[in-house]
């Protein structure tokens, strides 16, 4: 493979990766626990929390620990969805690329 062709492929892959990353950064992911009476959390592809919804039945002092646990579960669920989506989309761009010496 000649060096010019390799450089062209690298630049093309770089453009695709940038486009996918921009798309992922604006994608929203939702994690939830407890069904319709529970907690839901939305994050963006940068793993920034953008919305938290808590069912009103959970908003009393007796449910404090349960609410804290539910928030953790919902946030971790949303972060995991974002991670998996990022791996899949970035992997699809680099799939089949062979770099000599690697």
C-alpha cells in the first residue's frame, strides 16, 4: 500500500470519527429504576446529567436511602448506555482498518 493512499484513508477516518463524536456528544441517554413510580435520569453523550425526574412518592425523609440508591442506579444505567453506544459507533468507523506494524 502506498503512503499517499494510507494518508488519504487516515484523513477520511479522522473526518468520520469527528462526525460520529459530534453526533454522540448530542445524543441523549436515559437510565431509570423503579418503573413509573421511580427515578429517571437523562445524560448527554458527554456524560453530563441534563435531567432528573423523581416520582413524588419518593420525596419524603423515610425514603431518603432508597431515593439515593435509585438515583445511583439510574445514573449508572444512563452512563453505561452512552458508553456502549460510543464503543459501537466508534468501532464501526475503525472496523477493517489495518495499520501496518500494529
